[in-house]
């Protein structure tokens, strides 16, 4: 046992250095910002949602009974309420747990890259998770930190399963996927891309179907209580959330060339087409607040579709450029960083983002040319790309982008190690050639 520990430390001591630095920075960031630091936004709504579920058994968002969000974070915070109450101890416990999730994310990122590279390259890539915006994000009780961890765990076991097809990894994939759906439903299409990667690896089709049925049944069983609750509360089939309307509407104001509100007739083309019952709720004549919120978001969705239709009709080029160029730019090069941490401004984060984006592009080219890990790369790119497209269809936002950046760091690790090996080979051939010439 002693020898195993010594061997592990020897093979991974660079990670221990990164973790010590990370712990010091995380603790320092909490002390710098204060244990009760918040941005008075969704973070407070999530905390209040957890407290209300603990006290009343109701799932809420922004003060009303809701299906606007998946309830994963609500359940998690309610569990902490059970242990720590609803006062200061709760906030401190949550901040420390978010710190712990940040540390574990570094470890999982390291373990993923170690599947393809040495400890130094893996540790170097982990340093990107110590950028000020990641440190700042881990001080906020939002879905970002837990979702990033779950995405990394899901990726880790998926890549392991692609390698050796162990059932243990498959069961972890199912568990983390379901947890991910309960935190953020954008992960929903993940199994499709994993299935394609497995088929490219010549995984038996019958076995893939069998595992797909097992995973699908597990997901259905876990979602059934949530779906039933939504049907009971809203009298409608809502398998995940109804919160798409507002981001979709906000997304129609991104880019350039979009129609202004003044030139559109919302009353005639949206409001007048609503059912009378919905109009009553929107005008405040109906008593149930949860339906008012629900119909407001539905109205936002209809308004967004009207805006998109008119935008396409008036200026197809600007709409295509906005959705296919301007919005992806936000998702690829942005920083979720509203306040300064340690006096570091956002420009430093954007510089780091530019560096990792360049390394990501170079590494991708290297992996494609090398081809040895092309299927693993394709899975990572597909998972990264489809989520970017989903957000670009609705609302491209730095807060959504930051949780996807670790996929880039994995690809950087893969690419840098291929480059490192090629340099070693080149040096070896050069030395051999020199030695042969000296013998002559």
C-alpha cells in the first residue's frame, strides 16, 4: 500500500502542486469576496428555491411555483438546509461545497487528460481552471459549477467506455447523465453523440441498443415524478422545463440587423392570437401566480418566433451572420466575470481565453492529422459544438459558455502531447544521425 501511494505521488506530483495552488486561491477568493457574496440574481433565486422546497415541499423559481428550471439544484440546496438550517451556516456550507466541486473538477480534468498525455501537460491544462473567472464563478450558488463537474465526470467515463467497454463506466455514464439533465437540460442530446462514437469504434450494434434501452428506462423512471408533478400543476406535458421562451426572445436582440420593436406589431401578430384564458392571466385577472409566469414565458416564445420570422423576411444575411458568426463568437470567446477578483480585470481573462482558443485550434488540427485519437476528438467536438448551437439558437451568454471550456482544455492536452511526442522523435532521429556521422 505504501509503495502504491509513493508511486502515485511520483507519477502525479504536479497535480498535487496545482491542487495546493487551487485550494489557496479558492479560499482566498471566498475571503476576498466575503462568505455572503452574491450577484443578487439567479443565485439568490436558487437558494430561496431550495429553502422553500425544504420548508414547504414546493419547487419555485423567482418566488413562484415553477417548471422554469430543472429541480436538481433545488433538491441539492434543500439537502443542505436539512443539515445546516436556513441561515448563515447554510451559505457557508454551500460556498465550501462549491469550492470542493471546483477542486474535484480539476482532478477529473487531470484524469481525463492523463488518458492521453503525461502529468506535466495534464497539469498545465488544469491551470486554465484557475483563471479569475472560474474562481469567481465558484463563489456563486448557480448551476455552472455543479454542471461543469457533472459534464467532466460524464466525459471521463464516456472516454473510458470508448476505450475498454467496461459496464462500470456505462452505469456511471447513466447516473451522471441523469444528474446532468436534472441540473441543465441542454445535456439532453449527449447520448446520441456517444452512440455515434461507439458505432465508429465498431461497438456491437445489438449491445448498443440494449444499453440504450437500459439508459432510456432509467432516465424515464427518474423523470417520471417531475413530469407527473408538472402535469398536475400546469395541466400540460412538460418533460423538462418551459423556460425556453425568454432566452429565445433575448437572442433575437443579439447580433445586428434585427428588427426594432417600433417596426413590429406585437398586438396584432402575437397578443391578439392568444387564447382568452391566456390573456386573462397576462392581464392579471387570474389568481394563480405560477400560471401568470408560465404564460408570460410562453408569450415571450411566441414573440421571439414572430421576431425571427420578420427578421428572416427583411434581412436574411444579417440574421445568418448573427446566428452563425456573432453569437458563436460570444460562446467561444467570452468571460463570465461581473466583478473583479483580486483587482484583476476582465481583459486578463479574455487574454487567457484567446490563448486557449488558439491552442485548442492548433491541437484540433494536430489530432486530425495524427488520426490516432480522432474518434475521441469527434465525440468531444460534437458535445461542445451542439451545445454552442443550442445556445446560439436561443441566447448566447458567457455564463453558459464557461462550463463548456473544459472540453477545449481536454483537446489542448491531447494535441500538446502529440506535438511533444513528435518533437521527441525528431530530436531522437537528429541525435542518432549526429552519432552516426561522428562514427564516420
